[in-house]
């Protein structure tokens, strides 16, 4: 695919991706903000409805307060004004007050006067029995303990819901002994709810507690309000409306009426419209930006880059490093052309120095291997070996490493081995010994090769003693218990380089095998040496005679424990 098409596709996908990410981020942020604002407005509207309800109650309280402080009523309850009812509690007066009922009850709970009205304009009837049978002396509407006592609110009965206000009867001056109670009741029906809805310009409904059993939605709302009683529950109904719910308590302080206020989702609709405008603007700006970007890239970059590519191809086909590309202008592409010309000039110079570099590589190879070995490796792919008559070999092995590795994680196993073997490597380098290899948790080191030395046995002995101290040092840093077992032997070995792709310098011979047996037949925390090594070191190191041990393939062999260095 041409660079032009790749650029066009990349810019298109990048723009649409960025627009999608930007729109998605703004959509989530703004929609959440609009949702919070919508909830805030809905909560405020519910509060407006509740305030309007309180005003309804306050209006009835105002009438009740005006009537309860009246000398004529006070005297009637006290038995001194028998004409009070006929003169004042007429159908016209009570109908004008829009009352569902009125009760005058003395302190003993006896109804001195009472009326109920089924419909406005009808004559008063005796109080309903359902009212009177509930008005015990302990009822909140009768239990007034002070002259300023007031009980008002909703009285929810099985057959009807009433707005009620109750005050103690006092003299016109607000004094007296509270001989009784004045109770005024208003019917809370659909007409009253509709009047409330018109006052607040919202759709309002009241659900009785018993009606919740028939609606799963209202039951869910009730559970939500139970978890957060101080906050109204807000539930979107559709894209146009949402509903808010809050409990209205009765005169007993018990939630009995579920207020439902339906409100238009003006904020939500405006938010959606604003987001639509935002998306259109982003697409328009992105499209214009993409077209301008492609045009500018084609004229300023892609076309010139194609010419530069053709010029470089011509140089490559001709293999003539003296050719140069044209670099008009002063921008980055011009700098690239100049860099290519500089590269061609450097290649021309480097080609002349390539033969000299080959000679340098030859010299470096001689630094890695002995000259004779290196020379033979160039022409002979077979194995190369040398015989060393007098060397000392040391094998070391971590005792109990297999069960230890099962208790540790792979990373912990590698870290432990790396720490131990790194310290061994440092000791070997300090003593001038040759590390041969590691196999799992085993370590092999040799003294006296590839460069012979007379003190190879002493150096290996010092290495072994230092390794014991090193393992003890590492042991202090780990909770796991482990020890090292060491074996040493001296004698003749064959050393050489094997392999065709990855070279390795290794040792062979009976001396190596016996050194390995010394380690495998040894004991944790000890250094076992053969008699050959013992004879070389007995004058300068301390030993403990172990006696004869049986070695596989060798029979009985006398062995010693190396315990230290003589002072």
C-alpha cells in the first residue's frame, strides 16, 4: 500500500477515533451534569409541592386558631352558653369554611357538638362513627398538654383521607383552663389534589400505603425511600417526563401517603440537543481539518518524499556510491536528503576501510582463543583438545536443593542461585582460577589451566574454604536452610574446545570424574579431598583423616576432610 493511502487511512481513523473519544468523554461528563441538574430541579419541585401542602395545612390551622380562641365557644364547652351552636355553627358558616367536619369535644372526651358534610352545600349530619370511635383521650387530636399545642396534618382512614387541625379551646385572650378541643376536618380528595397541582403547575398524585401492594414500581420506590428517607426518589419515566417520590407522614408521624410528582424533562431534552450540536460541530471541524491535513501533507511531504525515494533507489540500483540525491529547500526533508548524501559519502569512505577492519577482527579473535586454537578453528570444524598433566579440580553442590526449589518460587530459586554463584565467581576471579561451568546447582572450577601454575592446589583449597564462608553469609539472609558439599582432586585432564556454533571450553578425564565423586560422596558443610590433593597440601593446610570410602567404578579410596589453613 502506498504511503499516500496509508496516510489518508491513518488520518481518517485517527480523526474519527479522537472525535469519538472526545465526544464520549464530553457526553459522559455533560450527561452526568445534566442528570445532577435534573435531579436537583426535581428535588426542588418536590419541595415546592411539600411547601404548598404545608400552606394548605397552615390555612386550616389559621381558621382553627381563630375559632379556638373565642369566649363564646369557651363558655359553651364550660356549660354556660347553650345558644352557641344554634347561633354560630350554621350550615352556611361551616360550608363557607369548606369543612368536611367540625368537632367540639370536652376534656372527658364527650362530643359537645359535631357535624359532618358529605358534599359542599348539604346540611350538616352527625359526626361519622369512624371518627368518634378512634378519638380516644390519648389520640393526638385530643392530647393537648399546653395552650400553644397544635396537631395538624393528614388523618388517613381506610375509607377516606382528611386534612385535620386540632387546637385546645381557650378564651379570646388565649387563657383559660383548656376545657376542650376544637377539631376541623377537610376532605383530601381528587379535587383538592387537582387544586394543589394547579397551584404548583405540576402533575401531582397521592398513593395510599395500601395501594403500594398492587404496584411493583411503587414498592421499589418505597424500598429506596426506606434506605434514604431524607432524600426524594427520582425515576425517569421516558425521554419526556420523570417522576419524583417522597413520603408524607400523617398526624401519627407515620409515612402513610406516597407523594408522586410528574415533571417534564426540560433539562434532559436541552442536554441532548446540546450534545447533538456538539457532535455535528466536532464532525464538521474534524472533516475540514482532515481534508486540509491531507492536502498539505501531499504537497509538502508525500510528493517530495516520493522523489527522494526514487533518487535513493537509483543510487541503490547503480551501486555507485559517488552519486548524490537532489536536496532543494531548507526544511526537514532537505535535511534528510543532505543526511542521505552524507551517508553515501560515509559509505564511500567506509568501503575503503573495510579491509582494514577485517584485519582488526582477526586480531580480536586471537584475544579470545589461543593463537593455535583460533587458527585451527578457522580451517577445522572438529574438536580441539590439550593435555594438562598437573591441575586441581573442584566440584561443589548445594545439598537439598531439589526439595528447597519445590518450596520456593521460580524467581526465588534463580535469585538464590545467582547470589551464591556470583560470590563464587568473585572468589575465583580474585584467586586467578578458571570457572569451567555450572550445571543446575553444581559448580565446577579448575586451577592450573589453561595457563599452568605451580600453586593450583593451594588456590583451589583457598577457594573451597572461602566458598564455605560465602554460603554461611548467604544463609543468614534466607529463612531456608541449605549447605554446600565440596570435592577436590588433582591430576591429569584433557581440556579443549567443542561445538560448531557455540564454543565451550571443557575438561575430561579420570581426575575430573574422581573430583565429582569426592563431592557426591561427601557431607554437607565439608570439603572432601583425595590422597593426591592431600599430599600436595598437607604441609600448609589442616586435614582430618576420613579413611577409606567406596567409589563407584574405582573401589576403595583413601580420603581426607580439608578443615583449614595452618597459621
